[in-house]
């Protein structure tokens, strides 16, 4: 896991880009403390700050292929690199430097962008062809590792975080996108490749973007085969067990010991079991409620199961930080506002894990992949006899209601200047995503995929990446392995989700072990022992003032009376208002000009 960035002059070769390269390289430093590297020619500057996990002492960035025609910087890992290395010609294998991303680069030199199809793991890569003067950017299919770009007639810039771009583009006009800011408040996420800046975009998950000198902007030249297209036939339960094991082994690929975030639930227990079987985990770390430790069911379970696993449990007491400490946490570790306050708990886990390892494994994603949430069963029952669209129009699960809830939010809170533009965003909410065709045939699969491929992308993948690396750990989960997801999602709903047997496919990993009869208690969420609404109430004068007296007031995206009665909002919207206000204050965003 690293920080990467680059600057490409589009009209004329120049050394001027090197004056912007210094601020870009400096802004990447917090994403990698194990070494930095740069490459410059007359057209481009490439930069990397490395958080070393694989080939710790030997791999370096930027990387060059065998013929030194391609230069690459990369963030993340290619976890199946050992298998891919065997596919390279013997001559190329003998001469190549070590490292997983080096294998990816050599494979690209052999096969072109078709090589990206075979890469497994969380990655964001940038390749510069020194002969053809072409830059290629690519992200993994889930978009676990962020990658942003800015394009103008003179300059193309990219980086792992938006704040790295703003650091080197101080002379450029980077206005806020008011529709996207409203979307963050109303949806808790942004759609498509949008960001909070009008002129900064995100490379799409699974997208292959290409650009070079010349006036034209970047072209999305290809898209990796979506997860829904990776299989031709359904899996069976035996294969699913194999895919779980393969995903676990891939997640453990590291040349440093790994730590495991352990809550005592079935998800993190499966991860810890695999780590004990295939590696030597550095630590099992759990975060518990310092306010009500005796009532924390997760702590009780984690202690009991740690004894059965035979591991020492590192217990981290946690209280929701003070208001000032929360603002500092958001400003120092996140690139953009957080849609959920779960980042506060994750921060405590990440800070504790870095004392033991540079890599933290967790069980996040298992509920989406294996159908662990109660809402999936509710969707299956309530959708009987109706289409998913009809079910969604009346569902209490507002976060799944793609257009109706958004339209109501815009009407209630959007300013007259922004609301007409925001209304058009409803079309983007229905954009295709893997398994969206299951809407009428398998509404449960549709809901699982909607959660995994849309809702997790903004706040889980992005915020976890940013906060983790800011605290010095790379965060991984085996349950985001795309071959595992494709295998599980290939099953019909009756084999994927069984009433009364939640996550039975994952439970199979404990078959024949002393833990086979564990995990019968109802699911307890990581944050169920912490009351965000109480925290807001306890801090209400300063909390509400951050919103009403901050840059949101007069920014131009909300109705003039939108913030006069904050008590009517639920805590989720209050948090988003607070988080966006904090981010706007940090960035110094001016009011929105009416268009």
C-alpha cells in the first residue's frame, strides 16, 4: 500500500511540471514511510511513497520493465503474483526485480492492458509508456484503492488522494461541485466518478483510463470484466469452501506479520482461524466500550473465543472522542468527509494495530457477501409477489430507495440554485452495476450487490484506506476477493441464504472443529455499544454551532432555512452536516456561484 501521483504536460514538453512535483511528492509522504521514489522526463513526473508489505527490503518504486520502456507506480498489492510470475517467459523472470507489482508490470509489457484482467487484490496503478508517451491508469474492480485525476488543456494530474492534487494545483481554480455536496448529505455517498470538486474525478472501479500529450482529455479505453462476468456456471458448496480458503490465503500474502481485528463474531473468527493456520499473526486486537465494558457482548465473545483459539487478546478501550479531537481526527486522517462516524472506532483499531503490524486483516464485507444482514431476509420475504422496484417504493430501508428518497431530500433541503441540477442526478443513481440485472429475478442478490458495489465504495473502502494508511497500517479483508464474491453470488438465493442459518456458507469453514457450534447468538454490530445521538446531545452547543455557524451557512447549496431546526434531523444526517462542515472549513471552500 502506497501513495502515488503524477503530473503530465499535455501541450508541450517542459521542465515546468517539476516545480509542481515537489508539493505533490510532499503531500504523498503520509501514505508511505518506507521509502520514496520519483521519475521525470520531459513530459511527466511520477512519484511514490511506499508502505512496504511485500519484498519489504528489495522492491522499489517507480518500477521499470525488462526493456525499460514502461515505468509504473502503484498503490496496493497483486495478491496472486506468485501464480502470475510463472506465466512470464523465463528470460523475463530471471532478470526482473522482486515484488508483486513488478510482476504486474512485466505481465503488462507482455500482454498490454489485457494483463489487468488477471490481477487479484486491491490496487491502483499508473503506467507511463516512455516511447509512445501514453499514461494508463487502472483500479481494481471493487475500487478498494482510491485514485483521482484532474484534467485541463495544459495539464493532467493524478494522485491517491484529492488533497494531494489540491496541494500541487494551488494556482488552478478548484470549485466545489454543489450537486455532489448535496448528494453526500442526502445519500451518504457520491455517484459514478464524481467528487466534491467539480474538476476532480475518480478513476472508475475496474476502469482503464488512458491519456497523453495533446488537447484531448483522458479516455476510458476499457473496463475490466465485471465480477458478474467472471463465471459461466454456478458454484457448489464445496467450491465455495475452496474459494474462501483461497481468499484467506491471498489476504495473508505479506512479508511482514499481520494483525487481525477480532470482534468475536463469525467473520473475524474465520479470518483469525486462517491466520493461525497459514501464518503467524502478530496480534489479535479488539476494540470495546470503555463506557460500558460489562455490557459489551463483543468483548465477552472475543475473550471467550481468544481462549479457544489459544491467542492473547489485545483489548483496546474506546470512548467517542471529544468534539475537538473528532475534528482533528477527520482533518488529519481523511481526504474527504466521512458519511458515517464508524471511522472513529476504526481509527482506534488502526492506531492499536500499528503497534503490532503494518497490515491489519478484518472481516468486513462478509455480511454483504454471505447475506448476514437481516434486511436481506426481509427483502426476500417482502418482495414476494412484487418487483424489486415496487418493493423499494414502499420499503422502510431508505438507503436502498434509490430515487424517491433522493427527490424528497432535494425538495426539502436543496437551494433554488442547486435543486434543479440535483434533480437530474436521479438518473445516475440507477446506473448499471454488477448484478443490477438481478433486480426482478433475485432481489436479494440485487440488494447485496447494491450494498457491496455502491454503498461500501465511498465510506468503507475510501475512508478505511485513508485512515488506515494515515495511522500506518494497510487494511485488508479476504471477503472482498472477487473470485469469492463471484462464486457466492453465482448461487441461487435458496442456496445462498437459508432462513435460520445466517452465513451458512461461511460457517462451513468451522465444520468438524470445536468451534462448529459457536456463533449462535444474534449479530452484534461493531458500534452497537456506542450512542452517536447521545454524543451529539452531550456536545450539542458546540456540535450544532459547527454546522450552523460554519461554511455550510451561506455556502449556497441548502435552502436559507435548512439549518434553523437541526433537532428535526436524525443523527445520520446531523453527522454528515457536521463532517461536511468540518471538511469545508479545512479546505477553505468559498460560497457556490449561482449558475
